[in-house]
């Protein structure tokens, strides 16, 4: 049975963060607010929970799960290489709506799907998400919707699609941006590639990198 916590009050937020943390640490799925859209998440290192996340979304292993982190420094443990370009972007846009695809550290004992040696990582700009991430650590988080449906902008919208496959829903009102993050591929070490333009414009990214266009 799913439980929804209203995080608009201090007590509700404290209770909700605690419940979501316990659920994620226990191998269950949670829905958390982020700055872009609501996310369906679990402990990134719990392979059973990641498989359950993909099943809840109706998504195959060919679409691996992104990872959300609660601090800049965390990416050093997740990526085999963090280039100067990557650090420039982290300092400019994290926390915020930019997802970076980086070469994954080969020693990590996780299974996010068919990642082809990469990891997509982001630090969200949302206090509730950052609280949960600070307690759980890196989380596998995808948009809180069934595959092919519109991403949820509230926990209520997520619950309509995901129901009791999720243990805990954290409701914090409408997601501030309401659109997915921009995805930038830095995994090859060559020219950065925009895989999806979302809430952050490619022009802003190019400006930070000192290039004319991406």
C-alpha cells in the first residue's frame, strides 16, 4: 500500500523524507520531487530495485536508468574520468537541469541496464530531493511515469500512473520547471553532444564551454 506525504509543512517533509529514505534503503521504489519533473527512484546499487523500477515504468534494459546525486563530489566515484569540461559544467549548472553522460567507473557493483560503459548523472535543484539523496546516496531515478506517457509534474500525477508499485510518494507541489533536463554526452572525450534539449538551452551550455554552438 502506497503512502503519500505532504512535504509542504516542516513536519510532513521530515516524516516524508524519513519514510522515503527507509523505503529506498529497504529496496522499494519512491517518488520524489525534483526541479524538472517528479522522479521515480531507488537505491542505485540495489539491482532488484532497479529492475523493479524499469518494470514499473514498462521500460526495457535498453533504456538504462539515470542517476541523481546529492553533491558535486559524488561524480568522482561514479565516473572513470571527469574532464575539465565536465567540471566547468558542474560548477556552472549543478544543482540544476543538466544531465551529463560520462564514462562509468568500471568497479561499481550496480546494474542500471545496458549503459554501454556510461552513466548519466545529475544533481537536482530541489531541497526535498537533496535531503533524500543526502541520506540514501546515489539513486537510480527516472521520470515518474509509465513509458510513453507524460512525465508527472506532481506526486498525484505520478500515483495515477504508477499506483502501488511505489512505496512512498513525496508531494511538494508542481515541479518548478515542469520539463525534463537537458542531456549532454561527454563520454567520448571528444566534442560534447546534446542528446536531448530540455530545460537548459544548448546555447547556455556552449557559452560556458566557450564554443560557438553544440
